[in-house]
């Protein structure tokens, strides 16, 4: 049995993947802090409801995709040029804009990065606790720790 077959671990894998992608997007924002015209980007917030809908859509057939639309049926498939699924340009109401139209605020990016790291650490801790619980459940009765 694969751990991905267990819904809890599948959700944790999705969460860790999301947080990893968000960290990459934040790093791109920081790297482009001095690029003229660059606007800060972020991922759409991770939601349990969206994950359940995506899982049920993946369980359905590819025929549910409207005709003429490219469908990504495997994670390794290439995306159309310029397409970054789930990534959106963010603009805060009090967003600072430099004279060269750069919208990256380093302080905001550092706050997002710290928050993402804390959420990642929490998810990894939950994953480890779940693994320990599974190991305890499959241990022979009377076997030492």
C-alpha cells in the first residue's frame, strides 16, 4: 500500500507541495525586487474545499474538460507558454510602488516567507506524528519500542 492512498497523507503531500511552490514564488519576488515593472506574485490560498474538488475532478474522466481546452492529465505535462496555474499578481491596498513601477515590498515578502516556513514546519511535524502513529499501529503486540 502506498502512503498516497491514505487521504490524510495525500492531503499533507498537497499542502507541502503548495507551501514549497509558495516559497519558490516568494523567492522569485525577492530576486526581482529591483527589476523595473515587476509586480509581486503569490499563490492562491490553499483550501481544503479546492483540494477535495480537484481530487474528485481527477477521479472523473478527462472528457469533463471543455472541448478545445488543454488538459493537464499528469503533473509532468508542460503548461502553455506564460501559464502558471495558481499564481496571481498581488497588489496590497497600501502597496508601495517605486519610480520604476516595481511593486515588491521586501518587508511583506519576508513576512510571507516566515509564515510559509512556519506552516511548512507544522505540516512536517504533523506528517511525522502521523507516521509514528502508523508505526505504533502496525507493531506486533508486546513488541518493545
